[in-house]
C-alpha cells in the first residue's frame, strides 16, 4: 500500500531547488551518460570495499512480513497471536504512526520505504535515511557491543570486515519497535547483518534475526540494494500530526467481520487478476501499474518496485491489507473495471487494463 500511495502523493512534491537533476560527480558512467552500475566496486585507501553512496533497498515480501519464509511454529504462540491482533486492527498502534524510529537494521533494508546514504570512514559507518531524518552509527574501530546497554530504539551496532563483507552485529533494542507491520520482538533481539557490494551499483544485505523469546530459531532474509545516481535525499520531518489516529478506530463490528472467514470462488478471484494502472500520473508523466495474481486460493497484489502482498477478503468485492482496504468495481456486464484503495490519506483509483 505504501508504495502505491507514496507514488501518488509524489504528484504534489515540488521538483525545484532539490538537486534532483544534479549529476552525481565522480562515478563511472556509460556512453550515454547514465551511471554504470556494472562498473567495478570502488575501494578505500586501505583496500576495503567502499560502501559509501546513496542507496535504495528492496526488502521484497519481508518489508510487510519479515517471517514470510518461516513455518508454523517458528513464531512463538504469544508473538503469532499478537501479530494476528495487529493484522485485524490494520496495524493501528504501529510506532511509526507516532514518529518513533524503527530498529536500526530496518533503516538500510528499505522496509521504511526511503533512500539512505552510507558514509564510510576508517572507524565508523554512518547511515543517513531520508524518512524522518533518521540516522544510525556502526562503529568499526574494534570496540565490542556494550555489555549491559540501556535499551534504545535504533539499538547499538559494531562492525568488522570478513574479506570484502562488512559484518555488523547489533543488540540493545527496546521492545517497543516492530519488525514489520505486525511482528513483535523482545529486548533479547540480536541481529547480524552482512553487507557485500557486488559491483559499483549493487549490494546485498543479509539480515539474521535471533530472538529466542519470539522465534523458535534464528532466520535470515536477504535485501537487494541499488546505487541511486543523480538524485539526493529530500528533507522529511515527522510532526505527529496524526497522533490522535481517529482514522484507525476499529469497531467491534469491524473486528468481528474481519475475523469471520470469507471464502471466494476461484472464478471470482480470477476476475480480479490483471494489471491496473493508477488514475493519476507521476510528475514525470509515468504511471506505475500494479499486478494482481491468484495463487492457490488467495489473491496477491504486486506493487511497483515493491513486494507481493496477500489480500484478505472481507466480502465479495472488498479486501483488507495493512494500511487500508481495496474495493473492486464492475460494469453492468459484471466485468471488473477498476479498484479503489481507501486509506487515511484519501482514496486512490487504479483502472484495469
């Protein structure tokens, strides 16, 4: 949902005086002037891979469900029940709605949906995120993690090099942050990240989650990152202007209706499959379509540049997902013509192609 809504909201973003068309200096380019993402990886003076630059991460399905690959029982019962409750309530209590930061490793995963800059020095890697002006420090000067840290939102991070891979270990998280749009964690959470820059424009981040009080076993996800050339981070300030969260009021009727199983026929699900184009174009004139597919007995939506998300039926024409509701519309012949995403920011329409 965030990807579609964010794309639509870009229509109102002024493009002047933001360095958005200023060419990034000192980077390899192809004959047509574009950034050469396949060029060799740069290195620092001491021979280490240089991870510096402006990056964008794509967490795939893990941004919405970090446990997407886990099996039944891998999430401990209390955490699974809390995840289900948050799903029913559309994640209304998510800390980001109150301008609270995510755990540090999510800043670079792309899960918060923003660009981020890595600044690498001999003893410190600094992460500067576009969303909310967040920052993170990864100390590479040989210090250990604090033995008895005061739990924080972002956590504490130290790193070391294993060949060309930067290995980052983090701990000292409070238990107030969420791992995605619903999964909790405890203060026992420890995270190991492995950053490997494959060439100039591509980097992989492997994230291993270890919280024995929440998950039955450690597990690892992978995030793909791409260098972002010829653009800059824009100012973004979270001012808590939606703190009352009135639009997230969940009535008992809503809760009961959501919990009640709704089963749709294969033909009904198939009628919603296809490509949908946003009604509004972005400032550059492009329209980024979404694709809906049926897998088994479930309907999924693939967002432009984002993950594939399951849609949960609430009725024959409405489906719920984190952040809002999708409603499908048909013409007088029964053919699906478009859908409307209803979220706090407004209604957004996409036409079936």
